[in-house]
C-alpha cells in the first residue's frame, strides 16, 4: 500500500515542479478535501436510499457522478455539513488525481462551508474547517505537509478498519433440513439472537461454525433477508452481500468402520462426525467481494509428512493401512478464501478442527485436531506447505508475503482441556502470526469465577475463555481464534461475552461458544 501512496505523492511533486506549483497544489488540496467530503456524503446518501452497503465503503466514480448529478450531495452538505469519517487515503488520492475537474466543479457549485473531520493520512491527522474561497496559501501549506508526511512516514496505510470474526453458533441441528426451515420461517429465536449479536458487533467478515450446509436452501439469502435485515431488539440492520459455503466432510459416510465399534454406517464412521451430510458445516459472510477460493476437504491425512497417525497402547496402528491411506484430514473442511478489501487481497483461512475428545487411548481425535491446526501452520510457512494439494488438484501453500487471517473454532486451548500439547501453540508461537492482541471479555472472567469447578484448576487466563462447558468434566476453554498474519496491523480485539448487567448479557447463552473478533487496518 505505502509503495503506491509514495509513488503518487512523488508524481504529484513532479507535476508541481513541471507545472509551476500553484495551480496543481491548489487542485490537489481541494480534491483531497472534497474527496473526503464526497465519500462521506455518498455514504450518507446511499444509506438513505438503502442501496448496496458496499458502496458505503468505496463509492465508484459513476456512483459519485450520479449522486452529484441528482443534487443529493449538495443537499447533504448544505443541510448537515457532512462528517467524513474513516477515509481511504488511496481512494481520496485516486479522486484527487483522477477526477480533479469534477471535484472542483462540485466544490465550486456547492460553495459555503465544507467540513472534513479527521482526515487520516498515515499517522498524520488533519482536522480542518475551511472556507473554500481565499484559502490558497493555507492550502499550499497543508498540501506540503501532507506530501512530506506521505514521503517520510514508514507506512502510508489507509484508515480503513476491517473487523473479522469467528462464531461457533451451535446450529448443527438434530435433523436434516431443520436449519433450512428455521431460516425460511424467519421467526426462530436462536437465529434472531445470533443476528442481534452480529448487529451489535458488526463484523465485516465473519465465519460461522456449526451452520448446517444444505445446498437445497439459499441460506445466506434467508439469513440476510429474514434475520439480519430486521433490526433485532433495536439494533441497526446489517447486510452481507457476499458469502462462501461448500460441502463438508461431516455426515458423509466413509463406508468403513472408522470409530472401531465393529459396525459401519454410524455418525462416527463419516469422514467427519455427523448424523447427515452437511451437519456442523460452515458459512462465511462478507461485506467485501470474494475473489477466489481453494478448498482442502479431500486432502488425505496420510499425505502430511510425519502425520500424527493414531496408535494403540501396544504401539500398533489404530487404522488399517488401507483406511489410513483414504482418511481425510479435515473433519469439516479447510477453506482459503481470498477477499478483496479496497483493492488489497486478504486470505481468510477457515476451518473447524474436531474436538480432541470422544475417542480412546489412541487419541484419534486429539491427533487429528493437532494435524488439522498444523495444516494451516504449514500452509503459511513457505516450503513447509509443499505437500499440500487442494480439491481442484492445485499444489502448494499460500504465496510468500500474502496477508491472511486464520479463523475458527480450533477446539484447542493453549493451557487446559484435552488437546494434544502445543496444538494451538503451533500457530500462537509462529513468527507468521500477530498475537499482540489477546481477545478477552469480562463475561468470561465472571463466569469462570461464579461457576467454579474445574475452572478453578485451569492454568489459562479465564478472561480469555471463549466457550462455556460443563465445569465438572471440562470447564470453560479458549477455543475460538481469529489469528492475523504478522504483517497486519491489529487495532483491537475482543470476545462478545458481556458480564451481568452489560448490554446483551442474555444473548451470550445462544451458543456454548462466543463470538471472537479482531480489527485490522487495511
Ligand atoms: Ca463404526
Ligand atoms: Ca482424545
Ligand atoms: Ca461452564
Ligand atoms: Ca479456562
């Protein structure tokens, strides 16, 4: 990002030199200020006319031209003095350099006071309130500061904050079609509560774990229309124009006796534990467009070098050679979803490893959980991912230097619970992962205190727990993660688990897991 910012800044400086400074300086300054105002005004207008929410983030020139033609921006500027909030610097510069004539025409016709609050330029904040006639000298001064700031700061990041979340909503329902029915119905209380949580936290991209995959129902459309478009409990509606869903391994019969109970065909003999195909599936919702996807549902566990193959206590293999060669690593699926955020790619690496429990001394689920997590660790570590092959037959891991976020219910606590030692440590200790922000909540700390039991023996910080389990056998655990790559700037993180008396406290019980979010600058 900062490369192109700096390139543009240099270009402007060269133009200044070539053209005799003053006209270009003034043009650029006016465009910079007006660009911010136009972005804010178009946002407000689009919101009013209930158009595509994406236009709020990045109105294109056609949208701006149309809105300006209709006189709506002028009306907003005149009526309210539009408050430009977070402004994408690159976009403003694009307007400034590409559409200067339009912008100057607009600003002249709008006249009067134009206000730009907190235009964020790298680390440099400008607040200005300027009358647009007779400010040439001030404008030149400000522009010089802006350009120097662009050229001198080590980063030239945009001010756009992107919130990425993961939420195991526990909507893996008892029978096939049940979730589809609830989605069509529009009055399912659990879905209303889940919608309210999304409306309160307002993630830009969210992975929902345990959302049954049913290709016969347009689940994303029903979820948007019947639940998210309705303000739940006074919250503002939210809309996700983009989504990704695909088949999962849960409930897909392997034809083999995977759980070793001497019979075939039960939920434990599916490629991932489940009573019907699609149970405990995944759904990703996004406000940003999805550019490409890879899935690794069929990747064979045996193809992972030094895989943790389950063994019995006498050292013999739990799975026959024939079964081992067929086993799929992913208990649901592993997806690499490349989104585009203001022209910049971001990979969401989504998964939901098996719980390490419900097995025997061979620890087949614990070992699978460890290797499901290791899959992403290898995927983002250059050559370590050489063995990986996707469902389309393409080999290799993530491109060097690509930005990513690994999200999901990992079913592995760093200190407590039944996961294999260091299962989540494979990622938390990786230099490729930014772990500066540990999501915590006051609800988690309070719940561990009040429930007691095994929570009292846990080594991990109770405030970081994300799941509320039986306190006699398990206790509350930190299982859900949103892990950004180390190149990403994290500006905040949290868990939606309000303590007693805080807004939304009763909602937390909708699932045994809580929503976890991270804000990154993009
Ligand atoms: Ca069986
Ligand atoms: Ca186990
Ligand atoms: Ca508990
Ligand atoms: Ca705990």
